[in-house]
C-alpha cells in the first residue's frame, strides 16, 4: 500500500472517530458543545447525532476505499476515489473562498469562516490530493 494511502486513510479514520465522538455528545477538542458548534459548524447548534454518525460513516467508507480494505472492481474503485477527491476539492475551494455556507447553510459565524480558511479547507485539500495520490496508476481491468 502506498504511504499516501496509509496517511490519507488514517486521517479519514481519525476524522470519522471524531465525528462519532461528537455524535455521542463529546465537545472535544473544545470545552463546550456551544464552542464546538460555532467553531466547527459555524452555527449555534451541533448537528444531531444521526447527522454526525452519517458523516462518520462516509469518512470511514472513504478510509476503507483509500486503503483498499474492501475489494472492488478496479473501475468502481477508481471512480469512487475520483468522486471523493472531487468532493474534498470542492469543499476546499468553497472553504478558501469563504463560501462554505453554499453547501452548509448557516455555516457563517466569523470564527468558523476564519477556521475554515486556515484549517478545514487546507485539510480538505490535503485529503483530495492524498486520495488522488493513493490511486493505483495501472489501467482499470474490470
């Protein structure tokens, strides 16, 4: 497995675990859920547990795809990775431009926009690049 796949998969798994913790009521790495909401969501409330668990599931699936834990036909695997890279790339571009609220209405607190530009958008860009870098360069077979 490529080191880019290990690194990207590990980051996705860690982010999945963080979203699980938030779904279970944790405010980590903040002191309160209000601080978490403002900094990570950009609104007054943290999304409900099912939403946190859904994001955790998507991130865990991404980790499994990047690290090839689940065997898939090469074409499906490649298309899935390209889709992931595109989603992370778009999220990154919106974050850098201060327009994440287009995807997540209400994500517009001043603190969130600042953190989005300096932390979240760069993370999404790195995940996009890492996803592409983890792809097998051989032509897909079936």
